[in-house]
């Protein structure tokens, strides 16, 4: 028993120290987003001597109009992540459950997509987008996002499906269930946590994506929120650094909220399943 | 039940995708428009309001305004422009750089010839003929100046007043000023290489202070990088770093105005386009900060200043190409330029348009009085690849100052291959 | 789920080819309808990835056999030879390898430890939140945080100074290899949350008592963790390592915003070198050659990992 509590204490101390290390940069970020533009001195402040968070947010918001961009990004992040996870789950189901040939080949064909550096695609994709008139359209950017999101989502869901006992499939097949029925009524409900995890990651990825957001789009009606955020920075910054930080914090809120919600989902699915 | 639901979902999904593709492919004739504003492409979202306002003034003359669109990252912007001008998906007006960067783009044959526009503007006295070489490739003009920034040293007036310093007029003065500031725990000079390109700032200043002629020859591949002038420049720079006169090499330009405002740093050598950023940090020109030209360091050396002007270009593939060329004919019109230079808080490229900013006015007067040699700033003064290689080497020098001779050797070597490539490219 | 939690099958091999086939069925006996429905399930995934990602990649690779933008003559392997002669590109390769090792040790190791340690206590979720939070923060804010922490007069050096450890202060972003290590640490700060969340998904298949005991009790607990919990996490470990490997090798954004690969290209990784050659220097040939080498490294190491992972279970 004594042994146990000693172990618990060591563990608790380690957890607390790690959490503090992790919180330190986050704290600096919030503290300096709160420094008013007038007192910002070009280097990090530990203790802000003024409070200008709301002013900074307003200044940032006014300098780059985030409203449209945020709506676009919400659409891209929810839509593309959901579509990608669905397509990826279909593929993962085929790769794990169905009796098809060349599974290794198909697996690597999809998985390769997550291994290649994104910058490789930029030029050919731009040229392709402009010849098909998909350049600077929501659809064009969405197709690219969906494709980029598929490999990782497939990987996550596939690996989860491999942990399911094959008896599930076998008994259902003996009962005469078709593949679609099997997929939809047995595997999808079981794979929900993995699908949710994949969705969250892809949501965050799309929300934070900047490179294709500015390479494949042009008009404010189509551009994602990170493009608007990036427009606050650079040599000809329209606002001071604290406002840039404040805007960056606000723009990060949706993903933080998603993580909060996700953690809840986790706890409940943990309880219900075991 | 569940099967039909899946079928419906999947069917719907596919239908949406296909319908989308079909719809997108359908409207292929979206290139040219008869009326409406011309599309303008830049890497600077914060200028969009200025472009729109200048466009309104332009519309009164030519009938068509400006609708700006921008890419917020310069390196991505370059890439998109280079790729897009080969297609019909390009814009009517494209912001670019002058000098070799313009020649580089013009050598693709995808930029419209603006020689007549330039000549007409020059005849009206709207352009300084001295700038023409910066916009010329193979005797034809392919760009028009967007603005006119001079490179100065901004200084903190409160700090200078506190330590009883006058803006230096000689190089010895400048070094005395720096020493005084350093004694009082103020870092005299902002320098940094976090943005990579900023590493050329001290180099170009120290070279031009000795010999504008050498700099010009260097930009024409008629002088060596290993020349004593360059060596002296790096030696002086090393001396400054050793004495702690410069900010650490990882300082960011974005923080420079705030550093000056909080009294950490006293001087900022940069183009006058930085004026608007200093204002933004809450500083008032003339009160909180002033500006002076870097003094010459060699007796008898002519005065010089670096200029920077950007460039308007019209791609040959532009949907409204003729109207865009016509619009550029009126871009330098005083009624357009006064709107634009007020927005920029910087000089207009049209010398007949006065600035309304007190500090810029002062700088313009000083230029008119001293008639310094106008040098194109480093970034546009060499083939792009050479600029990139040189700024990379110089940023290394900022961290390891004992590598001076090696740095110059290496730039010289790159310069030989890059100039050879350049000749091949431009034939 | 309920079943998988306790059956030994949960630890079954996650390798691609070891998927459950209906008992006794061999690939040659796959019926046409099954094959057709298999194709239907795979169609969208394979199709989209192939068209949007693989075809553009092939075009880029093809470009690698030609010279730079000027004359674009067929250059054979010149671009590749050139690459291994350039000391900067060799260092870039070394940096890439440091990234791989660093990312496997830090985010994966810490992620597993944090997931296990925090899943056993109620307040652990708050500590977990602290770790997961940076993952949700956008790249540009991370860049500013990085500068705040790591600049010469930044928070890290201030802290070291305050603790009397002046000997440890250094110009984190300016000297090699500190700048590469700094970037990895920043990436760990931002990215460990992914590993934590994924390990949590995996821990759902492990009975909580096992984790609790393992996390608490000295040597015995460690053994239990090593031989009971860890094997059950194998499937998710494959995902975490696979993803970490790919991300480390492609590391771009964070380095770009932190140092732009400098000073003097000392913190460049292959992804940055490729970007520089292709887009800043307009040398598509050389850039493509680097892209190919990078791809060989990424796909090769992932392949090796996934395969050796399969051998380990036999």
C-alpha cells in the first residue's frame, strides 16, 4: 500500500510538471495577446502591465475580415473531414473485412498520399485546377482537402478495424447480410471512436491549413480563415503584434472547443464500452 | 433500411461531386469582361484599401476601377504568379518587383510591352528617367513603378534627445552616436536575419557608403564580391556586432517598431515604406521618430540612397489586357497618385505629386537638395538566385562574423555561375 | 468493442495483408460480386488519392530528370549527383534524420506516457488538456510563441538566467544543431497532443484496472504495462509511429515560420530544401530530385517500420 502511494505520488508529480511545462508557452501566448499595442516592446512579457485583449481582438478582426473566411473554413473543415472519413472508412472496410485481392497494393496506394511532402503537389495541382476551372472555387479546394485527408483517416480506421474479431464478420455473413449492411449496421457503429478521432484530426488539419488555401484560391469569398490570419502578418502588417496574436487565439477557438467536446465523447464512449 | 440509407448517402455524395464538377467545368467563358473593375494581384492584403481607392480615382479617367486580390505570403505569391501567367487564369494587373526580378519574368515573354506607356508618362514629367533601366529588359519597358521608397535610417527622437545626440552627418558622427547609445544601454542599430532577406541591409548600406560606383558595377557583374570595398564593409559590420551595436541576429523586422518605441533600439535602417508600420505601432512621425540618410564613409565618395519602387505589370494573358495597359497610362496621373501616396504614407513615383506626410516631405526635400545617386536596392539589383544565395551567406555571417572572407568567396563563386545562367536565360 | 477488449485477437497483427478473410476462403475463390463490391468500396478513396495526389507527384518526379527552367534538357541523374555533392543538402538530410529520431522519442514516448498516466486519474484530463491544447493552436501563433521562447532575449534564456544557469543559455535559433533541436522541441510541444489522443483511443480496448495498476506500482506495474498493456496498444502504436514518421520527414511549416531554414540554411530539412530549389530558385529539376530522395526516405522507412512491426508479432 505504501509502495502504491509512493508510485502514485511520483506519477502525480510527473504529470503536474509536464502539464506546467506545456502550459508555459500557452500562458506566454495568452499573456502577450493581452498586452495593449502601446506597451508591447518586441519581446515576450511575463506579466502584462496593461490589458488590451478586447481591443486587440477588435483591431485584428477589423484589419482582416474573418467573418466570411471563418464561415468558409467551417464549411471546409466539417465537410471535407466528414466526407474524407466516410470515404476512408469505406476503403478501410474493404481492406480489412472484404475478400479482395492485392490488399497490400491498395493500402500503400492510399497510404502513400500521407507520406509525400505537400509542396510536391502544388504546381501540377495549380495547373490542373486552372485548366478545369476549379481554381479559386470552393469545390476545387474541397476536393484537394478531401484527398489529402483520406490516407490518414483510412490508416486510423483500418487499424482499428483490425482489432475487431473476425467472428463478427463471419457470423453476419452466414446470416446472409450483404456487405453494405454489414458495413453500415455493424462496423461503422463499432468504429465510431476511431472515426471520430480521425474526423477531429482532419478537422484541425483543414482548419489550420494555409498552403493550399492561398495557392489554389484567390477571392475572399473562397479563402479559408488561415489566409485571412496570414494577411495580418508580413512586412506590411496592418496591426501590431499583440493584435496578430489575439486574432490567432480567436481563430484557434473552434478547434479548442472541438477538443473539449471530443474529450467528453471519449469519456462516455469509454464508460459505455467497457 | 440501413442499406437504403447508405445508398442514399453515397448516391447523394457522388451526385453532388459530379454536379459540382459539371457546373465548374461549364462556366469556362469567365475570362474577359467588358466592363467592371480590373483585377489586381498583389502579395500585400493590407494595401487592398489603397488600391481600391486609387482605383476609384482611376475610374474617373479611364472608366474602369480596380478590384484587388492578394496572396498573404510573398514566396507563395511568386510561385502562383509564375505559374498563373502561363494560363488564362491570370489577373489584369500583377504587382511585381523591378530590376532583375522584372527582367526574369519578362524573359518568359509573358509580359506586355509598356514602353509607350512609360514614354508618354515621362514626357508629362510624371516619371524620373533615371529609373527607366530598373524597368527595362532588352530595351523594352515591362513595368511601371508602383511607389517610390527611399532607404533611410529611422531614429528615435526621444532617445536622441535624452542623450543629447544630433542626427549624424558624417560616418564618424554615426559611429560616435552608436557608441554613446551603447554606453547608455541602448542597442544602437536594428539588424536581423529572421526574415532572411533583411541580412542584406547592413551590407548594402556599408558598401554604398564607401562607393556607389562599386555597387553599381557589382550589379552589372563588372566587379568582384571579393573586392576590398566588400571586405571593408564586412569588417566594419563585424566591428559593430562585436561592440554590441546591433540587435541579435534572430530579431524580427515585425518587432522593430515596438523595440524602437520601448527604447530598446534607437535606429532602424529600412525603406520609407516602413513609415506606415511605425505609425501603426503608435509612433508619430516628426515627433517620436525622424530619418536621416546613411553618411558616406570615404572622403569624396558621392552621396547615394537606395530606392525601391515595385512594378506594375500586365500579363499577355490578362483577360482585360488592353484596358489594363490603358489604366497604367493613367496610374501616374496626379489625381490618382495623391490618393495612393496618402494611403501609403510614402513617396509617389510621380515627382510632381507632393507627400502629405511631414517626414516623407522632409526626405523628398533632402533628395531634391542633395541629388544623391539612386541605387536599386539589393533585392532587385541582382538575378534572383544570386540574391537568395547572397542573403543566405550574409545571414550566416551575422551569426559567425569570423567567416567574412569565406562568405565573400562563396558569393563570388555563386555569382559566376548565376551570371552565366542569367546570360543563357536572357540570351 | 466489448469483445475486442479482452480477446487476445485484439493484439492481432495490423499489417495490411493480415486482415481477416472469411475462414477458409482464398483470394482465388473471391467471387465476382464480392470483387465488384470491393471495388465499389475502394473506388472513391483510391480514385481521389490517385488523381489528386499521386498523379501530380508522378508529374513532379518526371520533371526531376530534366534541367532547370532555362532549357529543360534531359539531365538523367545529374540532379541526383549534384544533390549528394552539396554539403548543405547533406546537412539537410542529417537534419531530417535528427527530426525522425527526435520525433519518435519525444512525441511518441511522451504521448504514450501522458496518455497512460492521465487516463488513470480523474484530474488527469485537465493535465491532458494542457498538452492537447497547443495542437489546436494555429501555425502562425506557434511561430510567435517559438520566437518568444527561443530568441536570444527570449523566455527560455530569461528562465535559465533567473535560475543561475547562464552557462546553459545559447542562441537557440542561430547555432546548429540547437536550432534543429529547438524546432523539434517546439513541434513536440505542439504535436504531442495527437499522440495522446490516439493512445487514448487505443487505451479504450484495455481494461482500466490494467492501466491503473501499471501506472502505479513500481517494477511489477512496469512489467504488467510492458507485457499486458503495451501489446494491446500495438495497433494504435503503429498508427502513431506511422504518422509521426511521416510528419517528421515532411516537417516544413514549423521550421519555415521559425527560422526559414536559416541561418545560412543550417536548419533546413529535405522538405525545405525542396521548396527552396523548386519555388525560390525556380530549379524544378533539382527540386524534384530532392522530392524523390525525400519520398524514398519516407516511404522506405514507413515500409520498413510497418513490415518489421509485422515480424515482431510472429
